[in-house]
């Protein structure tokens, strides 16, 4: 690897919470095959029905949205993935078609690993195999919690929860239009406008064109449903900082 490639690999293994749990031996099984890529807003990472050829590990603020499309041009986000995880073949067993669309929500860098290298690493390392199984459990929990949340919690609660998840990955400044947020929550833009105005009037966020800025995280947590903390606790239990949970 060149010096630039080594620097980018160091960035990946430090900037992604899954990869940061790797020992030197585990890292050596993936690092030579991975590529650092720059992802722009709207880039398609997976498309429904298309074979999954690689896994993408978001680095730093990068966020990818998993979206299920329905008839009538309707769609809703079922999971958002940032530097705590990965998108693609990490949770599958060999090549398989993608069920949902995955597109970049917050731009940034990611580490892309081909499926062949990923499967080989899982076969050669019990730690990597176990870690990815644990992450699969966590990812399933996010989808299950999302179903419960969408069914029983109010739109303001869901919006506050979602903003907290984004803040964890991207920081206080969230580059996102209200139209995009409406699509993620599966509601009308006018509904999101009212919710954002409500959160803003309570001093929790400020907004400008295409930007939401969190200014009172504690207040936003009080405004959010319990789903946010449940997922935080489950990630700590099954993965944590060691890859073995706590």
C-alpha cells in the first residue's frame, strides 16, 4: 500500500466503530483489500434486487439511509447507518440481492471491502465472524424498534429521535432539507415544517436553508421517545468498544 493508502486505512479503522475494535491480526485480513471512497449526498450504495458485491463502512460523519419503496412513489427509511456500522454484505452469507435501497444522506468518506475478502476474513477470524453476527443482531433491533416507533410514537418524538441519531454521527450541524426529512419520516413536508418550528420554538434546534442545528441536546433527548436510548443501550450491550459488548 502507498503512504496515502495507509493513511486512509488508518482513518477508516479509527473512524468506524466496528473497525476500531479490530486487533492488528484482524485488521490485516481486511485492510489490503479495502478502498477508501468519497461518497456524495444521494449516491446509491445499494439498489433493490441488485447483487451486493461489497460492504461499505461509513467513516466519521458519513450517513447512509436504508429506504423501502412502496407503490405510488412512496418510501420510508427503515434504518440509518453511520460510523457505528456498515452497509452491504457484512450481515449476509455470500452473494445475495439487496432488499432495500441504500443512499448517502450525509456525505463523507467510507471504507469499501469486496464481498470475497469479507467472507474470507469471516472464515479465518472467529472475532470478525462473531462481531459481524453481533452487528447483524443490532441492525435487526434498529429495524424492529423503527416499526414500533412508527406505529406508536408521535411525529415530533420520532423527529427528535432521528435528529439525535444524526447528531451522534455528524455533529451539531445537520445538512438536511425539510423535504428530505419528511421523506425519511414518511410524512408530508408541511407536517415536518410544523414539527421543526415547534422544536425551534422550544429552543432545541435552529434552522436555516437546508440546515438544522441542534442547540439543546438534553432537551431534545427529553422530547424524543424511548427508542433512541434503547438502541444506544443495545449497541453497548452487543458490541461496545471491544466488539464483545459489555
